[in-house]
């Protein structure tokens, strides 16, 4: 994994050519914040790929807005408020990777968003937790579901949403997620995947990895 810090206020129009990172047309038309996030994420990805393969490749941006990784490689990119990170691996070991960075949600905001992120069963499991603990659980569930989507979408080629999967349990740094709908013949309702999480640079960092 490789990470870097960035400041959108310092972005300049020549940053992409200076860093030798191609800027897709839709990124060039976007605001400075989005351009800086894209640039920082691709810099992390290039550094990670160089360490893994010895080649300074830069993943292109697919039509579905997902990174297009070199043949035989899987990876994931995330960024959050001035911090970007990328993780890559050989497909001989991992079929899919999903990585997500999130700042902990403020308690009031987390509770407002809970019904959008959590299934009824997940909401029930908040009972008995203090509001601050509920906010932590909501942030964790949000992040792990983001990582799950990033890991599975390239494999299933079907989009899914927060209520289409649930956090079955979490303990320390480990979690289990369960699909609630069929995504493909392989990725069916009831299929479970393992997730990992920790705090990194003041953010929640979550990972879902699909082994080969």
C-alpha cells in the first residue's frame, strides 16, 4: 500500500504533465478538488505498481469510472480530505481488492444517515450502544460496504447498493459481510466475505480482499 497527502488549494494546471499522469477529459473539466484527488490517487497507484511489478504504470479511468489495472493486477484507490492511498496485488493471489478511507462521521450526521446505510437488521444491532458507539458502527459499516463494492464490482459486473449487503459481525480489526442479493451465478445472496479495518492517519481504513 502507498499513500500521500495533498492540498487542493495548491493545485496548478500543470500538475498533471509535471507528474507525468494523464488527465482524462472529464477530470480536466472537473473542479480543482476532484482533479487533485484523482492526481494524488494515481500517484499512489503508480508508486504501488512500481513496487510490485517494477513498472511505473498508471491505471486508466474506465467508462464506469473504475480504475483499469494492468493485465494480471488488481487494485483499489481511495482518498479522503487530503489523504490518498492505493493498494495493488497480483491476481495470482487476489482476484479483487476494495480499499476505503473515511473520516469518522460526526454523531448527529451518522444518526441522520443510518437508515440510508444500514439494513433493518443492522439498525437493530445498534440498540444498546451509546450514540458515539452507534456513529462508529455506522461509519464502519459505510466504509466496509464501499470496500465490498470496489472488490466485487469488477468481478460481478453489477452495481449494488448499501441495502444489498450487510455487516454480519465485527470484532477488533476483522469483519464479515454478507450479500443479500444475487450479483451473478458466483456471487449469490448469502455469500460472505471477510473485511479488515483499522485507523490510519486519523481515518478509518477498511479493506475487502477476494482471494484467488
